């Protein structure tokens, strides 16, 4: 039974449970207050009656000392008896006004014989109900015992208990009802949050651009509820951000797969075409066969470079414990000069100038990978500018960083394309022509390698020029 009630209680709403708990606590408090108040009132009334009996016994003692017994009639319902006590016995003097069952009065008189002070005791006399007895010494060997009924005291206490039960019951009922209303109003913001959570659960989160338009409003509910509301809305904002990041990542992944497929499709089609020539066409002449083999090797090399770049980007993105960097102390100036010499040899139509500090700029880096960054930036400048365009490389060393700026005086990068210029397979030329660029991974590889070194890469300039600035930390110098 108790377990069933407990399960039913746990199934109630929080406001109802709090109201019932508050009512139970109030019931305990009311019971304690009522018990203490009733006990205090009973004790107070009995002390008042005892004081009244003491005053009456002063007069009765004089009467008993003069006449041997009490001749003056006591109050209605009171009893008075005079006892001769000696040797542990108590003999009632007559005439006496005592009830039929006077054993309690006689017992108190015997007890008084061995006591040096007045005695008071509450007893129940058969046929008469509760009485308060008081015994005092009239003279040596003579004891006066008076008995006053406690019926009025009991009636007063019963009426007090009845009033307490009625008042406390009404107060408890009002407390539960009003407390339930107040709690329901105070917990309304939590209900709103629950409704918002249900709305989120019914919202379709599988959409690519899924957003959560639901938020908890600013209804008042106290500081704690306000903190919970703020945390709830912050969580929703975080979910929105995560969904946006996921949607963007999915979109980038789809674009990456499409671009990779496009980039690999062209050399694969070329390889298959040349293979078909070997199988079906007349390619028996040595010169023609050699020409086809050279083209096959070129397309295979092109696919190899593309796959190497993709593998490098994948390893950098994965954050492998063994990063694809082999750091050592190297002279950045010497790497720039080597890249410049290679650029001049491969692109004689683009004048190149190099500006660097007179001494060595030594950093702890991967020379091969940083040389790849420089080659990619210089090649990008040559591919996307017409012949005769001037290209420059400037190395600047400061206390906390080293910068390498690769600039050209070409047409520049449109402002709308600068945010995505480091994306994989992205080209400013939407026609994706092969005559104006490679696979579209060069700048992505360069940006990833610079980040792996703990640096940054930025693109600047405007119409009439482009500047790629690589910043590397110099803390390891």
C-alpha cells in the first residue's frame, strides 16, 4: 500500500509534489505548535486553580484549627477533609465533606505526614472525574486535604484543541491551495522550457540548413529560473552553431567530392583514351608509340600529384600524432633564395626580386614542406598573371614573428573570392579551365602546411596586385 502511494506521489507534477510537501511540513509544524500551546494552557489553568486552592486553604486551616473540622462549605463540587496522621496512618475526622471514593485523599494525607511542604496531585476519582488535590499541614499531626474538580479545565482545553484543529485545518487547506497556485505560477517558465524542448524534438534537424527558431521567452521566475533560461538559450545557440557547422561541413564535403571527381575524371579519361589507341588504333610506329607513352606518363604523374596533395591534406586535417612534418633548424632566407632560383628557371617571363635580411633567419621548421609552400605561392603568381608581370618575395624578421610576403602586379583577386581562395579545388575562374591553373589544391596545401607550423597565411592587395603574407612564429629561433 505504501509503495503504491509512493509511486502515485512520484507520478504527480512537481508543483503538486511541492505543495503536498509544503502541506506536510506545515502539518507537522501546526501539530507541534498545537501540542505545546495545549500543554502550556493546561499547566497554566492548573497552576491558577492550585493558587486558588492555596488561598482557600488558608481560611479552611484556621477553621479546622478552631473547630477540629472545616465547617465553612467549600465551592460547589469541592471536597474538604481533615486527617489525623501518625505512624504512617491517616484517620479522617468527621463530619467531613468527601466523595464516596476517598482513597486518593487519604493517600495524599499519609504522604503529607512525611513531607515538610504542601503537596499537589492530580487524580481521577471514580464517579466524579479528574480532580486536583492539595494537602497542607494545619498543625503537627493534622493535615487538611482539599479537592477541586478539573472539569472546567478539561472543557477549556478541549475547546482550545477544537479551535486549533479548525483554524490549523483551514490554514493548511489555504496554504496547500494558494501554495499550489503560487508554485504553478512560479514554475510556469519551466513549463515553457518543456514546451520549447518538445518543439525542438519535433523540429526536423536533418535539413542541411536546419535552424532552431524556438527560444525560451523572458518571463520572470526568479534568479534561478533566469539562470536556467539563459543556460537553456545558450545551449540552443550552441546547437544552432553546431548544426550550421555540420551543414557547412556537409556542403564542403559534397563540393570536395564533386571537385575531386572532376579533377580525377580528366586524367582518367585521357589514360583510357590512350589505352584505347594502343588497343584499337595503328600505333605500331616507334615514334607514335613513344609519344603516347609520354602522354600516359604525364597524365599518371598529374594524378599522382593530385593524390599526394589530397593525402597530405587528409593527414593534416586528421591531426595525426605523427604529423607529416620533420622539423629541423633551417635558414628561411636560404629557402626563399632556392625557391626564387627555381622560379626564375621555370618562369623566365616573370621578373622576380627577393628582399631579405642580410643575415640568416633561422627557424625550426620542415624545410621541404615550407619550400613547397613557397613554390605553390610563386607558381600561383605565375599561372594567374600574364607574361611580364613582376613578382617579389620579401622576408621580414621581428622579435616574435617572421613574415614572408609573395606579391605580384597582376589583375588581383576579387574581394568576393578572397574568403574562399584557400578552399580546396576553388578557383576564381568559374569556367575551371586547365589553361589557367592546376588542380585548385595549391593554396589549400600551402594554408594547411603554414597552420601546421603554427603560422597564418593571408591574402591582400586589390586591383593591380595580389599579396600573400605568411607569418611564422619566431619563438623557436
